[in-house]
C-alpha cells in the first residue's frame, strides 16, 4: 500500500532558525495522525510543505505527487482548514456553495446543504455575520462535502468553546471519516483529540521526537503512580519523567517491562498530554 | 470552462458595488439629470413663445435659438450625426467611470485576499494561480465592461427616446423614423464595443502593472503603482536629462482615449484604426510588457509565501 504522505529528510530554515530539521515519516491511508508540538516547533511549516504552499529541501510526496509542482492537481484530492477565520468575509453562504460546486470536481453540494440544515446558518447569510463557531461549522460543511483522500486540519478549533469543539470532532468522525480517508490534525488541545487518533507525531525544534501508533504507545510507555515513598524508586528503572500529583507522584517509563512495574503500584498508559510534556522536557534535558 | 466562469462570478460577488451597483446608479443619475434638464429648457422655450416681446430678452434669446434650431429640423432630422454626438457623450461618461473603477479593482485584485488572509481559503481550492489571475483580468476587461455597456445602452436609449418624444409630442417637430434611431443606436453601440476593445488593448500594460503592484507589495499597492513610474520619470530627468518615460506613458494613455472616442463617433473607421494600431511598435511592445507583468504575478503568487 502506498503511503498518503511520504516525507524524507525535510529541511527548511528561516535565517538562523531551523523550522524543519530532517523530518522523515510515512502516513498510511485510513489513519488519523495528530501532529503535536509546542509553538514554533515547525508544525505549520511542515503542513505548508505538505500542501505545496512553501517549498522545503528533501523529498515530499503526497498521494504520489509533488505538492509544489502539482499543487492544483493535488488539491482535488486534498482538503485543508488552516484556521477558523480565513473564509472571505464578504462571501455569502450560498455563493460559497456555488463556488465550490463550480471549481471542485469532488464537491457534493447536497451533502453540504444537509449538514448546514442542522445548523443555524442560512444560505443568505454573509460570512461576516457568522459567529466564530458558525464559521467553523460552515467551513467543516464545505470540506466534508468534498470526497478528498486527505484532510489536513491546522488548529481547526482554535478559539471555539468546548461545545463547538466537541461537536466538531464528533461530526468529523461520524459523518466524514471512513477507511478511505486520511486525516492529519495539528492542535494544542491534545486531550480532545486523543481518543480519535490512530497515530501521533511529537515535533520539537523541527525534529520528530516521537512517532508511533496509539497501539505502540500503549506498549511502549507506562505510567505508575506512587505515594510519597522514595524507597520504592531505587529498585525501579530510570523514569523519563516525574511529576507531582496529589499525595505522591506519577512516573512515566519508556520501554520498561510492564509486568515488573506492576509490582510497584497501579500501572496505566499515560495520557497523551502527560506524555507530550514528558517527551518535550526530555528533549530539553538532552539538548 | 465552468471552473473559469465560476471564478469570474466570484469576482463579481466580491466587487458587487463596483461592477453592478455603480453602473446602475450612474444610469439612474444620468437619466434623472436628463429629465431634470428638460424642465428648465421647456420653460425657456415656452417662455419664448409666450412672451416673444418679453421684458427678459436674455431668456427669450436663448429660447429662440433652441427653438428655431429644433423647428428648422437641422439638429434632429437633417443631421443624424447630432444624435451620435449625444449618444457618444453618454457612452464616454460610462467609459470614464469604468476606467476609474478598473484602476481600483486591479490594484486591489491580488492584494485584498492577502490582507484579509482569505488567501488560505482560496489556495485550498484546486485552482491554479494562472487561472485565478486570468479570471481577474477577464473580469476587468470583458465582464465588467459588458455590464457597463448594458447600462450605457439603456441610458442612451432612454436619452434618445425621451428627447424624441419630447420634441415630437410636445412641440410637434418632425423626428427621424424609428429605423433611423435604431440604426444610430446600433452604430454608436458598435462603436462603443470596438472602441473599448482597442482601449482595453492599449491599456493592458497599465492594468497588468496594477495587478503586479497588487501581487508584489506588502502594504498600500497604490503607492507602488503611482510611485514607481513617477520615480522613474524623475530619475530619468535627473540622470539623463530626458523625458522618454513620461512621453511613452502619455502616448499610451492618449492612444486609448483617442481610439475609443474615434470609433465611438465613427465606427466605420475600424479598418484605419486596425492598420494604425497594428503598425505602431509601442502597441506591440505594450502587449509584450503585459505578458511579462502577468508572468511575474503568477510567479509571485506561486512562489512567495509571507503569511
């Protein structure tokens, strides 16, 4: 099976800053990948490279195409939402539907209309009249009505309240995603997407510091919670991260035997957010 | 083709005021002014008849001139050229408004989506930069002029018929046959169409320059659009002591207006105009420069990413 995205040795610098510093990864069809990193880690640069909006050194293939030279062709199969506020403010909802119907061979207007019927958005609304939440609903309705093979979402729920955020991801999973589609999401709100991801990449200073399927994470990382009893720790392997919790501390281990750790206390797979903090801080220590 | 037409439609949605409302308002205002203008004129002519020996000789003199002109059939029936002049004047007003609107349109066309960041949305669509830029050019050169042309035609027809009804019904002056009027309308409108084609081709390098400015600048494209040629003129004067840039620009602008006005009044001059335009090196150089400016626009839109 051909990967949807194949990246090898991607490099890009803005002056002295390395935005991408040797990125390699494959994204297979039917996966939902979360690209997670602190501000300025290179996420947006990587997305721009994938979408052919900015060139980078190295090899990048999206659906077998070169995104920079075959951008128009590629965008018939790739959709993206870059931010909530980028729909042109003067456009009417009806015109947005008509425009997509006219320029996008894979857009199904009836699907978008059915989705919009469930919202308070009217065809006669001008985009500047919509609230931020409605804007996202509209953008999602437009994008979900496209039969694309790859959907790229860059901070799609930024600035939305929790109700809209939950609804956004529920709609995405229930009404859009199937085994033929691939989704790439970047966001800071890690907790909210954790349950829907199949794969995750942590990126820091233009480098990948973790790339794994959620399945692998479960085998690779273990969290154990200890009461404030330091004696037990001496017998344990080296934790990659320790953080205080109420009445004790939580330790995260990488590649340690789960069964032997179980003797020290309750074990679990760390949450993505905790793992993110652990890996990013580990990088900092190593640096 | 459908894709391209949708992009042209998009331009009309964005510039509704400039391309749809403005010609409608201009037509309304001109027709209103015509009706308003008839009132004092009518009063003057009526005043002349009523008070031929009036105590107000100035009003009587003006009224008599107009009335005798009408009554002798000189202006209307014996010389249809007068109708053409009237129509040409109405059409020229629309052409002037259109040129102003187009200058603002082109200088903003590749800048407004960068300013409001909607460029990210447009770039998420399978539309090449080349086709996007060409659709903007087509909107300015063909789409908008078509609407302005319709508004001009409606105003011209209204102008012609109001005048005829007024002269014929109120003053019982013999008017040209409906056929002659339709012929005049047709001739003058054909002149407008041909004249615009010539004008648009002469102004193509100027329009493309505005597009290039709108694709190039980070802020205030008008500053570059006016500032760069001005700086070039001053620099040339200062360094070489000559003023070729100025002359070339004036020639290009004058050629556009000259072609429009000539064909508007006498569309039968088409063959002469074709010959004189096709043999003017400046015309061909202008087209080549336009192609260069357009390629630069496409390059800038494809390869520069500043957001």
